[in-house]
C-alpha cells in the first residue's frame, strides 16, 4: 500500500542516503591510495588470533616485528577509553573486533596483558602500507559499485513508493550492503570521540536494519499485511530495543570489559533474523495472487543467496569463531569480499520484485547469477596465488603507477562482462529449447495457413497454448479503429471489443514495432486487469502496411514473458504479416480473375445477342 510522501520523510531519507554513501564511497579511493595495517587481529575479548594480517609473510607485519604473538591478550582495563582522546583509546577502537585498516604510517599503542611468565608490556606500532593486488582491487571495485547501486536503488523505492515495506528494506540496505567502509573509519580514528559515536549510532542503525528486513518480509511485495502476521509486526519495536541494547553493549570492550560473546551473539541474532524472515516469506506464499507469488519468489531466492553469504563473511571477518578452522592458512581476503558481493544479489532481486508488477521466472536471473559467480570465484579460488605473484612481477618489472592498475581493472571488467553475456546467451538457448520448439511449430502452421482465420487462430489460440499464456487477443484493422475478432485465455466476451489507439500506440503501430503494455496504458485503453492484462502488443504487418495486432498476457503462473519468448512472438507476428500479405494478394488475384470472368462472360453475351435492325 503506497502512501503520500511528506517533506519530513523525504528529508530524513536524503540525510540517511548521504550518510550511507559517505561510508562506502570513500573506499573507492583505495584503488589508487593504499591504507595501512598494524598486521594483527584481536577479537572483542582482546585475544590475538593473527599477527600476519594482510601481509604476505608474518615477518612483514608491524605487530610481529614489535613482538606480538598469537595467543597474546590485550590488557583491556589498561587500554580502556578513559579518557577518550588518547592514542591507546584510538588503537583499541580501531583494532579490536575486526581486522581493520588504518591510515598509512598511523601510530598505535597497545598493552599486552601478563601471561606465560611474561609481565605486561606496552608495544608501540607504526602501520605499514598493506599489499594490494589487481585481484583485490577488482573485487573491491565491484563491492563498492554494488553497494552504491544498492543504496541508491533502495532510496529510490522509498522515494517513489513510500511505505513500511520500502522503508524497512532501505534500513536494511543502509547497513547491510556489499560495500566496505575502511577509509571512512580510518578517517574517524584521528578523533576517538567521533569514532566511538559512530560505533554507538551504527549499533542503532544495525538493529534498525535487522528489524527493517523483518518488516519488509511481512509486507512484500505489495506493502500489505494479513491479520495473522500483525502480532509479529506489533512486537518489532520491542525486538528493536533488545537488539539495540545487545549491539551497543558490544562496545564495552573499549572500557575494559570482554565482549566477544556479545559480538558473536549479535551476528547470530542476525542469522536468526534472516532465518525468521525467510520462514515468514515462505509462509506468505499462499496468500499471494499469481503475479505477486512470482515476485515473492524473487525475494525468497535473493534471501537464500544473499543472507547466508553476508552472515558468513561477518563471522569470519569480525570474530575469531573460525580461527581454529583455518590455522596458519586462512582463506584470502578476496573470498570474504566476494561473499559480500553476493549480498548484492538480494538487493537486486528485491529491487526488481518491488519495482515491477510482473517479473520473469526467477530461473532467468538465477542463471545469470550462477554464471557470474563461476566467472568470479574460479580465478579467486584456483588462481589466487598465481594472480598475486603475477601482479607483483608486473609491479616490480614495469613500476606501474596506481592509475595503470585502475585502467587494467576496468579492461578486465569489460572482458569479464562480455564473457558473462556470451555465457548467458548460450545458457538461455539451452534452457529455452522448449520455447524455440513451440515457436517452430506455430511458425510452420502460420506459413501453411490457407486463410486469414487460420493465421489468426495460430497467433491467438495456438500461441496462448504453446507458450502457456494467461491471455491473448487479436484486433484487426478497420479504418482508424482496431476491432477484436478473437481471444483466448482469461479474456471475456464483454471485455473491450474495439480500440481507437491513443497517440503513443498509434505512433508505435505506425512504425510497425512491438511495444510493452504497462498498467497505465492498459487503464487508458480499458484493457482487462489482473492476470489477463496484456504485457506486449505484436503487430501483424509488412514493411508498408499494418493489418492487425495481437495482445499477449503473462504466463498462467503469473510470470512475465522472458526475452526469448518476446522475440519469438514478434517473429511470429512478422511471419503472419508476410502470410497476410500473400493471402491479400491471392484474394486480389481471385477478385481480378472473377472480374475478368464476368467481363468475358458479358462480352460473349453481347457478341451472341442479335444485332438490332
């Protein structure tokens, strides 16, 4: 259900969109200007689980060089942020709980707790520029572009379709998008008070994102909620308060309290929210009309792909829960960044499901996503080391500037996009073999049609049956008006029988081109509503003359026509136009022959008649 946007709501939307973009856009600068790293990971309890960080060898890590080792524990009380504006506080805020990047040559100060016979000690660190490869830059660029697109798309939905559903999705995307925010946080590290404020406000935004997605799941795709789900919706404010308290409390480690269990609990709460949202979506399928059911399928598949990927990446990058699984050889950073990119699939699927009243079968975008995933993951999983060594060799041999790497990444994206399109084309040809076969059968019948009625019957009746369409209708030209002469599927006898095309339709038909039929066009021309509403108009014409046009609806399942089906129907219309021209010529020849026969008969009668005296 769509409401009227107020100035206040749009003002808040603009502010939140600017904030969301401010967190992810600066990381594009990392493609040219590198950040630094202290080279260690400490969880929210201060336990050091890694002293190599992003460096190729632990000996290159500033933390290792300073004497920090795996198993050491930061002295949380000694590093507490009291007062806030200290180097120790800034270091604690920027290192615990995630493998953070910092400004290059940024100074840090940590206190290692006593243990294993060693006294407590203070270590002074200087961040070192982290290694950067072509592959890392490529994945980073994709992450940031996907995040920017997701944020703007979610904001556009709220702007054009304001309501609880779109606001819920926007709050989710605001925090849970594929983007990285290392540059944003690296800048805030120079002002510990600002960084702590961001962390606390970010906890509120993260909780709002969790609750927003549940709200979206309860109302998608029409922003409508049935009575049996209202109790859950009414409990969301209380759930928001509880999750906010949990996430805010996770920042207590900078005041001397271990909070690793809170960090893990927060992420697991997110996993529970994702699972609950998916259950809600599955439970609401039976409440939907066919077209909305197909839109909901897009959302469900987006959740199945995007949410587990994001949760896994968060668990791996923000906690030590998987540390014992990897040992000394953790997966490359690109893997987790690629998993974050997969979350963009959810944003894309939801955007299309909400924006469009009808969607094609979800199998179509799933094929695209699968092919793209194989293209991206193959090099990373199988050739990670080789690509990195090749990049290092190129850098050492040619001393390329930063802009050259950006140019190379752009070229690589172009090549990858072409390979992707080629793969999708061949995959569609394989999976749409039934469409091609149905087209050949109907085409053969049209080309052999003995009269106009047979052509019309093939386009309407057989076309609707062969492609499993919910509706089809045929309108023949009668001067400036088109009159309906046949229909199939959900069209009714009392539905519109004559169309006097509006300006848009007249111009398009004059050019003898097919055109899509949206909801506004259907209302203006009094076309059937619901599943019977046509989605495409296909002219029956030759190069010079328009004879008729056919209107085709979606599939009986509620899915829209895909590109191959539309192309096949247009091709059938072209063939029907050629056959129609042939039949017109044949009818004219027959009329001419009949007129000649009448003329000859009359001439013979005149010749046989006795002449007058």
